[in-house]
C-alpha cells in the first residue's frame, strides 16, 4: 500500500471515529437535562372476579380468577358487617396491584348485593406506581360465602 493510500485510510478512520463519537454524544443525555420522566399510562375498563372462601373468621379470606382489563388471580380479605370492608391484591402476568375498599350491603336474604368504592394504593412490576379509585359492586352468598365482584373505572401507572 502506498504512503498516499495509508494516509487516506488513516484520515477516513479518524473521520469515522469522530462521526461515531459525535453521534454518541448527541444521543446521550447530559447532566443538565436530568433524568427523563416516564410517561404515565391510564387503563380504563371493567373487571370481574368470582371468589370462593379459603379461610373463615372475622375477616374472610376469598380467592379466585379475575377477568377483564386486568386478568389474573385475586385475593381478598373481607370483613362482613353493617359495612363491607376489605383489602385486595390482583396478581397479573405484568405485576401485582393492591388496595382496599368499602361497600354498603343491600338486602337480607341469602344473596346480598353491595356497592361501594375501592382505592388502588400500591403495586409491583409494570404497576409499581399504580394509583386509582374505582367503583365496585357485586353479590355475596351468605350460605357459601362466595363473592362475585365487578369493578369499573380507571387507574394510572
């Protein structure tokens, strides 16, 4: 290779290296920019769960499949009194969502309907920063302690 060819190859190498360095500097955030904010997502929809009694007591432990906007498995600790109160966790493939709720029961027969609200307070995985307040309603079977619950609303994560 001639001296002229070697000089041309070296010059092209320097230019290519400089171009890659400039490109890398342009795509890297500087300290002045600070951390990049993550865009919040909102999920609107409805979910249903059919729960069965796992553990009786003052607070019933209920579990079962959840379907709808957040399909997965739901676990609820429920206190049945003049006001239904409970805490819940939904386990999905993308993370867990937890919270608590309150509902007012209606009727006095075997099947007692209820309506109220739930607060979504914590999560993990994709839902690590989840928050929301949704409506809930359903039916409680006083003989078998089975619960069918439906929720509607939105959550941000």
